C-alpha cells in the first residue's frame, strides 16, 4: 500500500473582543487540536488501492460432461469480502488475456443496487477456467446483446410475457378474468414456441396474430385452467387448490443475460388455510428452463405443493421420482405443428409423488419450513431444430438435473 506523509498543521483560534464588563479579565487563546489528516489520507489511499485491485475468478466444472453457455454468477457481497473497497458498480469481467466479457450487474431485491454479477461461458468436461474481475468503464450493451426480455402487457388483458433466445412464456393477469369475450381465470404458465433466436414478444403482441406461425413460431399451447408448463397449486385433502390470476408484477433485472421478475397471487383457500404466493422467475440466455421460486404464506406447518404440466391428447409422460424430474412429449395441433417437450426438474433429493388428474400431469412435493419451493420448468419445440425428438428431450432434462446436482465451483482471490 502506498505511504502518504502529511504535514502537521497547528491551528489556533484567537480570542475575539470581549464585552466591556469583562475586558479587565481577558481569556487567553487556547490551541485547538489539528485535524486528523494522516488517518483520512491513509483511508483514501487504501480505498483507491482496493478499488484498483484485480480479483482472480477460478471456475471449475466438476462434471465429466461439457456445459454450454453456462451462467457464472458471483455474489458481490463475496467480492467485497475479498476486497472491501472494491467499486462493484464499475466491475467488469475479462478473460486471462484481458479481453472484456459481456457481463450484467443484477439487482435481486429491488433496492436499485447490484447484488450479483453474471456472465456466460462454455466448459469442456472437468475443465477449469480463470477470469479477472476489475474496476473499469462498463459499456452499455447493444440491442443484439440482449437475449432475455420480459414485461407487463396491459394492452393484452394484463399478461406478463417473457422470453430468451430459445423459449417464450406468459401468465395471465387480473383483467383477463373479466374479459367479456373470453374470460379466463388461471395461474397456469403458457409456453410459446420459437424457431428464431431473436426476441419476439413485442413484435407478436404488436401484430396480434401470434397463433399463426409466420416463420418465427407461434402460440400453439393450450393452458386453460390447467397448470400449463410448470404452474403450481396447494395439495390438500386429496385435491389441488389453485389461485386466481396474478395481481401484481415487478421486474428486477431485464438483461442482457439474466431476467428476474416477481408475480404476486392474492390469498386463496387451500383446505383449511388461506395461502398467498409470491413467485420469482429467473431466466438466463441460452437455456430451455426457467428457475421458479415460489414463497407461500398463511400456512402453518408442512405445505404440500403440486407442480403440473397440462395434459393434452397424444401426450406421453415420464416421471423419475428419485431423479426429481417429470417430462412430457406431445404433438401440437395433432402433429401439424410439430411436437413439444415440457418438463419439471426439482432440486436433488426432493421427494415426488404422482397425482395425475384430468387437466394435468402432477407431481407433489413439500415446500421448505419457510414456505419456499424452488424448481425448474421448461419447454422445447422440435421444429426449432435443437431438440428433435422425445429421447433428446429426456436427455436434456436429465442433463439439467445433473448440472444442478454438481454446480460450478467458484473461488475468488486477489490477483498478485
């Protein structure tokens, strides 16, 4: 650390004029201690040195399998533990050659301050990579850099729609419940199929013809009152109890790499309890799967949650209760529009029970003691060209389960 030498300055406060009655007994001036210049200068120098520090990021893939477009997420709280004075709002990521990598500062709690920094890279089997984190000039991403997007769609009866370069979804808001032409009350999750990697949500809503495939994909999926692709309900008394449409939404992060938003659902009756839900959705670029995080309130004790996928004619379901996954493969429009894979992946060790009904395939698992449940829900269209059949979809689903069970190993150190 650079040493700074400060000059000692003696400061005195001179006595002013006294009232006449006291003039015969003047009070002599007293020296005033000098300001603590040296500690302040040292603190400033320390802060500058810490902001200039370079942090080495070591990321290891523990799997004997490659990982493509994997998102590396660093907690900025951990960065500050490594270098207390690091200016996280100006953090940039580079490779070992010094080339900057596209990264995103992510606010996870809505306080408008970043909590994480994320970037993406590929890993070979068992590969370890090193990156650098340093303070620099963050550049605004270009339009083409954005691979995720989501928004509240008031003009379409309060939808909330979101997408990345591979998948698109929507859920239904309050106005749709009273829509005169075709009212719908459902907390199910819709899925749109895409054959292009560009973002399409705004364009499709603008043309208002998204049930027809004009070369980019379309909305062929029927949700109705089912759970759609990954909706939830409370399992009580041998049946599923579901909420109405979401009531409020907020976007916490909107790309270019990671989308984070929350939906709230008003309390509903589930057996003997009134239960409310806040659902957080996280979608990264380059993946078929959303991370869904539901927090339930109002219920005391254990809470059984059903996670569902809509049941349609011709669909087939496979459940691996020990592996924590359920996958469905089905024809769209009797096969005229190709085939769709949908799936649920729960955390490793979660216990699943099958309770399929008339509307959906359902797996039931328990929320944590604090009312939280995290799982993944995703889809893939064979005409997009990436997942071409049921076997490939099964491999994709189990591949995600394997990656979740063996997360990337990340370590930070000050670069010497």
